[in-house]
C-alpha cells in the first residue's frame, strides 16, 4: 500500500508540465492563447471534511468557497465551476446552498456529474478562473527582507466548528460559510511576492510557503490577530478553515487592503520557521494535515 | 428525498449561463477572450462504474479516457486534467495506468486533490480542452434530411466486460481501456450538425440527441456495425462503454474519417426514435441509465 505522501510524490513525477506548478501550489496556472487560466479542485468527504450533522446547504457553500479561496490566493477572477455530486439526504438544501454561494460570488455552474454510492458521501468541485495579473502569485516567491502579512483574524472557524459540534448557539458562520477573499486577492496580486490561502493552519501553511520559497519565515506570534481568548492563541495559529490570505511583500509596499504584519522573511536557516526567534518544538505539527473530522 | 432526475432539474434551474448548455451536452463550452474552452467532469464509483476486481491501472485509464471522449465529441484538443483521488489498495498500479493514458494522449496532469474515506472508492476527473472549430458541435443541431452516422462497431465493450466479470481469456481491452476518438472528433467537428460520444448505449444516446435536436431519428438497426454475434445485436445497440462517436451530417458531406451510416433525421414525430420504421416497444429502456455495476 502506497501512503499519501508517496502517492503524491508519484503524481508529482508525472506532473511535469509547468502549469502544474509541481502540484505544490493552490491551483494550476495554464496559459491558453492570450489568457491565463487558474484551475483548482477540492474534494470533501462526509465524516472527514464535513460533519454528518451539518446542513447540506452549508456543505455546498463550503465546497464552492474553499475552491474560490484558492482562486483568490492567485488573484484570479472565477469563470465557473463543475460539480461532482453524490445523491443523498438533504439534496434540496444542498441545491439551495449552492445557489446562494454561486449567486453571492456571481459564479456560473457549468457542468459536472451526479452519482450514487452506498458509502459516505463525497463531493468534488472544480473551479476555473482567469488571472487578473501576470505573473500569477505563487507560494515560491518570498524574498529575504519581505514583510509577512495575514489578511485577517484566525480562530473564528475553530470557534464556529465548536459551536456546530456542540450544538451551542455560538456564532458558527466562519466555519459553516467561509468567505473567499476574491477582491482582496485581486487587489494584492500585483504587489505580493508570494501568496496562498490559509486552509490548514497559519503555521503549517507558513512553513509550506517558506519551504517553497527556500527561505525562513520569522513570525512574531503575538502580532497575529486572533478571534479567540488569548489563552487559546496557540490553537488559533494551528487550526485551519479560516481562509485568510497569507502573503509576503516588500516592506515599502503600500497595501491596497487592510492586513496585519506578522513577521519578516529571512534567508534559509536551520528551520523554515522561527516563532518569536525560536524554531518550533520537535513534534509540533503546526497544523492539521490529517485530522478527521475537520 | 430528491431523486436524481429532480436533483438535475434543480441544478438546471441554476445553470442558466449559456456555457452550461443546459447541463444537456457532453461538456461545458466557455468563451474566454479569444479562446473557447471545453470542460467536462466524470466521477467513477467503485462497485457502480467499475468492478472492485479491476486492475487500478485500468480504472485510471478509463477515468481519463471517458473524459477525453467527451472532449472528442466536441472536437476539442485536451489541455490538461485535474484528478480527485481516493487513496486505497493498488495505488501504485493506479499511477502506472494514469501515466500510460496521459502519455498516450499527450495530456498534462495539472492538479487535483487526494482524500481518504472508509467507504467505496470514488474518483473524479476534470478534463479541460480548447475547441478546434467554432461553433462547437452540440447534441442539438441535427437537421431534417441529415444522415446519421456512427464511427465504429458497438458491443466490443460488452464482450470485454463479460471477459473481466467471468475471468475468461476473451479480449477485454475495449472495456478496460476505451479509446477516446480525439483525432476523429477534431476532423469531424467542422462538418457535423450534431455530435456526441456513445457512453450509455447507441439507442439511448440517439434518443437524447434526437430530443435535444427536436427531431426524430430513423435508424436502420441492421446497418449498425456490431462486434458481437448477430443474435446479440439488440444488446450491442443498448450496451454502452464503447465511446464511439454518434453524429449527423448532410448526406452530401465528404467524411474525413471512416464511419457507418445508420439512419436519417426526420421531422419530429410521435417518438424521437424509429427503429426499422417502428417506435421502440413500450418499456424498452434503450440503454443503461442506472445499471450497477457497469
């Protein structure tokens, strides 16, 4: 049996076209004639990525939003989506949520497939966009001396997840209905040196960007804005699903959108991350690579 | 609970963008700048669309080939694919088959997603192509007096399916490794009035094309080339998975590829199909809309 890392390594050996970006970015970036397409696909599995008790309308919203967030991270404007849907309970609600999210972001449903299966439900979504700025931001462009920014607060999705899980009346919107930062991504694309969306936790995704860029990211953890009490800061930095943008830019850049500076890019050192001057503790996973459910 | 037909009807109400073609064609057709993109997504479920005992290399081949066949039916040239993969046994063979089929048709792997689930395995694939001829053929353009053609023999996939199912040493390649007729589709696109690939059985797909075109298709069933003994003709006309092209063209058209004339387009009558002059028997499903496994 091939494990996930090995499987992806084997795929990477096939994915040699530059548009695939080594399967190491949020999206594929393909030039066709005079256009640059940005394409991404995410799959959600019931019990793994979504809670079985969730409203199917929220599942549809999230399925679309997480893919649009990948387009946002590349500064792309959405052109449309293809949906792979597995039939089951609550499909009327699913269509309602789908309609809401597509309407909200003005994205057309272009096609897809509908299947049935006796197993846990699985949904797939492909989003296609067009780049609004060339070169399209990657994870790999951070330069020594750049400032590191995050677009907004982290931890709101964790609080929302807990509210859904516990059936409490806390605000769960950040978890149920994440907001893809399309306008921010398009405004930032011309001046960032690297950009990605934070889906798996700030620290894990920052490490990925640092590794892709061949740099060390020195992060001042106390400067990261969080939506949780201070005693939960460490969790807020490691939980995902907030879909804020993480990006680097020259210190002198005049940012067109509000953002929080959280650190500085340094030349590669012993570890791709420095947290308040120290490398992470051994065994710190930094985020959620394989959690279930999330 | 919403059934499949009702679910798709609800999606259709959302999919109002012309690129979606009413969710009623083999692929979406989207104009972006000076390019016309052709996009399709198919999902395969273990136990429903593929046999659990199949070689994963053949599953990967089929997953890619059925999507490329949809591009072929629109005369499109493939630009790349996005893969949604569920981890499981035989993943090394899966990657080998994927590599083979992408290499064979010179199609780059651009991205996708890898997930795990305790349930039956599910694979999704999105293929993106560019149109080689405008307008891009649809299912809806057949005109009264046009000749109806099929690109090759039907029933070879059925024979192959039986060989796999029974573990016999019969030739199973047509079922295991279908061939997307990309060159044929591109050659035909400029002169057909309607075109689609035959995935669910000739007669069912011919009825769909007749309905989309608002015509009656009069088919001479004995003129259809089959790869099975004559006493299995009725099955060969109703079994799918052969991925031949079904198309209509003016009688005077000089076809650039070999094809078999199987009938004539007539104005709409009482039934969208006439088989040797008679409408199909009541209860004849004409093909396999919901078979499992297939």
